[in-house]
């Protein structure tokens, strides 16, 4: 199972003293299953502007990265460094979106829809 690429499926979460612990199941190509957990500090998530809805996907992405490096560990922590990296990339995406020029729209002439409307008498 250690050499197999796993797909991670969220099983649920629990609250433990200001932290949320997400339970994942790693499913291998041979249908073997291994349990994993990722612990996140909710106060750090608020500090870095990470919404609760985003945490499961961020934890799964972290599992996919870290499982490649450490195939033995089953419990991980989504650290402040991970949150800072996400917050920085989110801020860069927001800035890029803000700096993009808006789409050009044709000027509204009084003729809009005249091709399919009956002439007005």
C-alpha cells in the first residue's frame, strides 16, 4: 500500500478544544483502505482569513502532498505555514483578478433586439 497512489475521501470531522480534526480514508488502486487525520487550528484559520468550508479541501490537498513524502505517517497537522502559503496565493489571485481589465461590452444603441421585433407603428 505504501507505493500506491491514494485517493483521499473525507469521512467527517470532530471538534477538539479549538481545533477541527478531519478524518480521511485513503483508498488505493487495489481498493485497500487506510485512515488518516488532519488537525487544523480554527483560530489560525480565522487569522489567515480561511473559511471553514475551505478547510476540508485544503487538508485533502495537504494529504496528497505529504503522503508522497512520508508514506508511514497517518496523522498530520495543517500548520500555520500551510495557512500562510494558502492566504498568500489567495491574495495574489484576488489582486490579479482586480487588475484584469473588464470585458468590453458593445455600446447600447437603441436598436437592441430590432432584428427580431416587429416594427412599432
